[in-house]
């Protein structure tokens, strides 16, 4: 049996991340438990909190679909908001005509 790396689908290239995974940081859905507790606290005259139920839950990353420049070409990718805020995502220019703030600053200096 051939084992692929965890971040790839069967048939996808190694640079293509899984559906719910950040392209830059690799953040993905993680799993945990929700623990329900019942009972009165000891200080209130009870016997303390007892675990009355444990059920599985998912921690989903805040992913956004963004058009970003990857390897010199604009591409639609899923990115975590942390990657967007920290400046890892470089967005393409919206217009190819007229002056943008970047072009204007470059021409003045």
C-alpha cells in the first residue's frame, strides 16, 4: 500500500493542500471533546462536579477563499485569516490600466 503525505489527496500534487487547510500556515480542522459536567460545587454543599457526558467536536479554522499571487500567477486559494493579517498573502492588482497607489509611488521616487 502506497502512503501519501497527509496534506495531499490521492491524485493531487504535493503542493495542493487538502480542502479545509490553509495554503500558507497548514491550519486544518482539529478534533477534541466537549465535556458536560453536572453537580453542585463542594463549597456549595455538593460533592463536586462529575463528568456527565463526553462528545466529540471539531475546531475549524477561519479559512477564506482569496485570489493571491502564487509562483508569479494569480490563483484562488484557501487561506487562514491569520495568514492574511500577518501579510503572508500577496494579492494581485485589481486593474491593469490607470494608476494604482503602488505605481504612483514608484513613478514619483
